[in-house]
């Protein structure tokens, strides 16, 4: 009763993992909110995703996704109907607000299953803590690609029940992405973006052009905290083919850092937050920069003079997982099946700014949005997919490959 009261009041809480608090203090930051139909879109939506106005305009342009979604309810009511609740982790802010509007609300209307939001910056520490103490209080979690392999090996997830998926979902989601114990919730990309006011129609088209300061003069921007993107970009600029990039072995890291030495003097901004690159471009502080695709898309659709270059874009996935020992596993399977239906997936993309894996959603998206996404065929043929399994793999010294390249990166940055 106490837990139910806390959820209904929407206060901060720790869902039955208090025993693990000493092991991971970040559990104190978990928020549990029972989702209701009248949750307002908050101001964070404008800072890190589509604005409410943009979402509404996009929905209108698409002849309204909810109308299309209603046409799919016969299937959902037949195979996905249930009762009770499902406890779902998400990252909060505009991301969760978009999920509520475009996924959770229609899911509850269709199936009768109540969605309980659990929001925090990262799921992995809490999932590990709950697993260790043997009291799993969530049903689903979003797990970063590089951290998924080790958690999967530790037996933290249930197999995904693909028998609940409709034909359009299975056909639209590449089999290589339909893992036995996980499926992508979205793909995010980091790509080259430039100021079209500076270069017009003759802007850079590759990472080689990013390094070509004579043909394309002006200050640059690159992402500071994590090296994997920059190492890829440097190798591409140095002539390596996309198919040869992974794994990022030590000799490739050496080669990439040597190439980065060339461009380092021209990088005027080592950015750390995703909203920085579009603003730097708009303010004319840089002429080109690496940039998260979602942030660039928002800026472009709001009229910013920014162009995106998909050739050599780095794409990585965050995964839906069903937690082993969760209280409502069947409902979690129903939710994952529901969100991957094409019409609902299109709503997810509009609500969060990031596309799920089902390419059949493209037929339900606004015509001005679909060509800007990583799953659009012309773009998808140009990107590089991260080898998350390799990044998460252990080296002989016990560190992961991700740990090792991070160490090399920090040493290089300090020089």
C-alpha cells in the first residue's frame, strides 16, 4: 500500500531496492511516477527534443499518427490485451514526455495495462543492484549497447517474445537487430553538420573534407567526453574504408590519434552537451562540427541553416530489455511488441526525436522528417554501425576495450 500511495502521488521513490542503496548511491535518483492521461509536456522538451509545437505540426502533417494507430487496435486487442501494470524505465525529460504521449497513453487505452514510469539518467547501475539483491522491481530497462553484453552474460534479461509481434514489425526490423534477449529501442547517430550560410551548396560531404582546412576553412567542433566517434572519423579521413573500421584495435587507435593531431589546432570547441553543436553553428562560432542527429534534426525543422552529412555517421543502439525476475514480464513483452508496430514506431520517433529500428514506420512519418533519419534508405547506406559487443568485451588485463580507448583518449587530450 505504501508503494502504491507513493506512485500515485508522483513523489521520488526507490522501487523496492533500498537494500542496495549502499552499493550504488545513484539509486537515490530514481523517480517513480504513475502515468496519467493529463501529464503536461514540460519545458525540457524544447531543450532536448521536438518542441510541443513541432510535435503537433508533425502529427498533423502525417495525417495524425493516433488515427493510423487506431486502425491497428484490432491486432493489439487480440494479442496484447492484458491487465495490471508494467514498470518501465526511461530517461525522463522530453524523452519520457514523448513516450507518454505517443506510446504509453495509446498502449494503456488499447490493452488496459497501466504504465508506471521509472526515470533516471542511466538504468544500468540500478538494474545491476536489483539483480544482486534478488529483488527486481522494474519490468523493462533501456540498456546502452556497449554495456549490454556483460549484463546479458550475467543473466539479467528474459528472451524477447517475438511471437507477439505482427508481420509488419518483423518485416521492418532487420533480423540482425532482433537479438534473442534484446531489441533496439532507438538508434542514435553522431554525424558531420555544417553551416550552409558559409558553404552554400558546396559544403563538406565527408570526414576527409572536415580535415581539409584549405578547401573548407574555419573553426571546427568535436565531441570531448567519448573517443569512439572521433577515432572513427579520423580513420575515415585517413582513407580507411567503413568496413575495416571495427574493431578499433590498438594499431588503428594509434593511426586515428596521429590523424587527430592534424586537426586538433583547428578545433576551437570541444563540446560536451548534445545541444551545443547546433547552437555553435547558428551563432557562427564554428563552421562545422560533429553533432547528434536528433539535435540537428530539431534545429533544421525549426529553420536553422544547418546541413547534415550522413557519410561516415556513427550509429549505435540502446536496447529494450525485459528484466529477469520483474513483476510483470508478460506485460513488458506486450509493450515491446506494441512499440515496434510501424504506426506506433512512427509516433515514438516524433515524440522522442530518435527512430526505432522498424523501417516500415517511414510510410507513417511526415515527408519532411523521414529523409532526415538514419533509417531512411539513402542515409542508412552511408552510416557506420558501432561494434558494441567489441567495446564491451574484456581485455587480458580485465579492462574492457571501451575502457582502454578511453584511457588513450584522455592521454591524447592532455597533450
